[in-house]
């Protein structure tokens, strides 16, 4: 299985390495700087950088010239940023969490009826994409072993505003869809029909996600532990390369066919 994943990623990685793109950055914090570095290393141009101090640049010719805008901001402003990019006719890759579920129906309508393009993911890390595939496969297996209960834990830096993380929600929804004994996920629950998600905020942790299947006999654990934000930044640039050549409402499931 590992060999298959590696071969699939390698083939897609070369495919996604396209001609130079013009990229606009929405949000120029730590993630924005790292995305910029990787984009430049891959031969792309950064034509516009928008942060809290220059929102008027959404109206600029430089922003409108972008092939794709990469948006990493906060849940309170992400939807508005996407709308301003749409109004400028620019495709968007967004990694901001905590907003998409509320606005998914409207964004989907815009993509289908108005020809807009959004690539949204709760996590752009290639490793998390692989971890998600393993999580789904394991959940399908564990559906036949009801003696194992399942719970999740996610740990992030103290600056993260939303909880549980968007990645944790995605992982939990995948588990719930495969396990007949779980109806939904919840925080701080003891209901056996609900998948419990615990969240921890500590220091500058980029992100740790753990899924545990526990029984009286033994414990099965899978974990993804991000060493830095670099994996997220690389995945965002790969997503931008994919988005430049595709349209509609896109996701990691389109980028990686695990």
C-alpha cells in the first residue's frame, strides 16, 4: 500500500509541475510567507500580496492578473475574501477553516451556475491526504469489529481559533460514514453512539491528529504529526497548480486519487 501511495503521488507531482503561474497571496503571515517561498522555488510569480493593511488591492490590476489566489486567513474573513476574489474573476485556493460548512451551498452554486472556481481543503498536507486514506480504509475494516471503540485527539498551536480543527472534522466524518456504530462526532461526549474529539492548544504545534481504536485486548493507534507548516504550504501550491487547469468546486479528493 505504501508503494502505491508513493507512486501515485510521484506521478501526480510531476504532472502538477506546470508552466509559471501568476499567484496572488491573500494573507501574508507565516503561512503566506512559506507559500511564497515554495511558489518561487517552483518557478511561479507572486503578483500581489493582500493582508489586513491593504484590502483595497483586491481591486488592483495586479490582483486581477493572477491565475490563482491562495487564501490563508481567519474564519471570520475567509468567505468575504473568496467573494472579492470571485468578483475579480480570480480562481481561489483556500485553506482557511471554520467557515466552509456554513457557506458551502452558496459557494457550490456559484461554482456551478456562475463558473467560479474554489479549491477548498481543511488541510493541504500531502501526508494528511495519505493519512486520510489510511483512516478511511481502517474505519472500513473496524466496522466489522464492534469490540473496538474509537476516539480522536487533535493538538494545535495556541493561535488556532477554531476547534475541533477542520482536519479533525474531516477525519471524523470519514470514520462516521464507515462505522455503523457511530452516528456523528462531538466534543466532550460520553455517548457511545458519538465519536469523541478532544482538542488541545499548546505552544506552536503545527498539528497532530490521532485516531485510537481501543478494546479490552489491545489498542490500535494511527497518528499524523506535522513537523512544520512546510507540508501544508507545498500542498497549497500543488493545489494552485491543479486549480489553474481545472474549474468548479475542487478538493483534495480531486488532487490525489487514493
